[in-house]
């Protein structure tokens, strides 16, 4: 709690999330240990125990994000000499497959199959949302916070200058609530050119709202007129969107298995993915198209160019064989 008290620059949603992680995973077990008695091996065993209970490596990494700087503050306050969490997470990750934590984009075929599934009657209402997600590379918090005021149809520009997070409350009941906030970094404030399919999707959503008589009723932080809402006029939330993705993927794959046997063709099985993969997929499509890295960084709102270059590197590795095949067919070498 002393560490949290020093972090005056934290967004309230981030602060609440830190407290939630500590209360849920640390406080009543590992948190009972005396600070001066905690050893590196204690932290290592604790992380392994969390994994043994079925927590994902990402969740354990979030626990480490809270604990390591807390111990570091104790070091700086001369309460303990060394930080017992230093290196513990890296050691835990060594035991996992090297791909753990790496987000892989959907292939063009997988993305196309998912988007084609949106044409089914039961999925049509979700079509505008997913087209905008795949066509802008926005974070889900930015999509939730997108307002009609942020869309300039005439100039074909979407302005991103805020987001809406859906985070656990600090009380004991683990309920969640929405919060309007500015992007974490200046890079997050940006303008995104609208692809034609994105513009069409937004116009379709506007038409649907007029035709079926619904719109978002929420006012948050003085802002209203949010684009995407549920049937009750409330904001969408990441968990609900992820559930829809899971259902659409499951439906497609079940049908695909049957169709492939009947039609005698190669199957396109869509892997399970989350909201964030739509962003990663959009960035990957830009990289595959040879888009300038600085342009991609600007559109994606990456603070660090290394994030952009990391995706570039992965795409380049995958395209290496294709590039050499093209060279084989040319008389330039």
C-alpha cells in the first residue's frame, strides 16, 4: 500500500487493477509473509504455485508487475538489501514454450473466414463492430470509447484521443465498471484514415440504429454519443466481445470440418483469439503490404518503434520464403 501511495501518476483504472491483483492473488497467502524474510526461492515457488492452480502465464506476469516494484521500493527504503523478485519471472518463463506470450496474427485466410461468418443472420448485428476492429487496429478500449463525434465521414478520418476501460472495482465484490481516460502516452492520440470498408461499416451501424431504434444511453466523464452499444443501450465490454468471437470461431470451425469432407478441399480453421488479436492482425497486414514503419507506428499508436519493428521482424521471417521464390522467378541475381 505504501508503493501504491507513491504512484500518484497512475490512472485510477491501473491503480484499481493493481489493488485487485494484490487482493485476489497475493494478500491472503504469500502476502502474509514478513517482508524481510522473503527469499528469491519463495517468489519462484509462489509463481509456480499460481501456475499450478491454472493461472495463465500472463496473469502471473501481472502479479510480478505488482510485486517486483513493491520489493524494489523496500530496497530503496533500506528495509531489505536485495529484491527477491528480480529474475523470478524470467526463470519461470524459461520452463514454458518459447512462444508463450507471443501474439500471433490471423492469416489472411483466417481473417477472411471470420469476416465472412459475419454475413450469417445471427452475426449481422456484430458486423460493424468487428469490421472497425479489424480495419483500424484500435485497442478494444478505444473501440468501446469511440463516439460519432470522433468520426469525420467527409474527410475519412477517425480521431483517437481517449479510451474507455472496463476494470475491477476496488471493493471486495469483484464487480467491474467503466472509466473514461486519456491514452497512456502521447503516441496514443492519433488520427486514423478510414478504409472504405470501415466507413461502410460505420454507416451501416448508423443505419441500423435508425432502423431498429436503439442508441447508446451512456454518458461517461461528460462524454456521450458512443457508437457501439448493446441492446439495452449500454456500452460493450471486452469480455462480451471475446465471448462472441469464441462463438463465431466455434460455429465456423464446426461447419468447416463438415464442409471440407464433402467438398474435398483444404480447411481454414480459425484459431481461438481475443479482441487484441484484431489489432495485431491489422498491424500485420500493414507490414505485409510493405507500409513504412513510422507510418505504422503512428497509425497504431505505438510509443516505442521497437514494438512496430518487432511485428515487422515476425512478418519478414514468415515472408522470407515467398520473397526468395519471387527472386527465383526474376533475372536480377
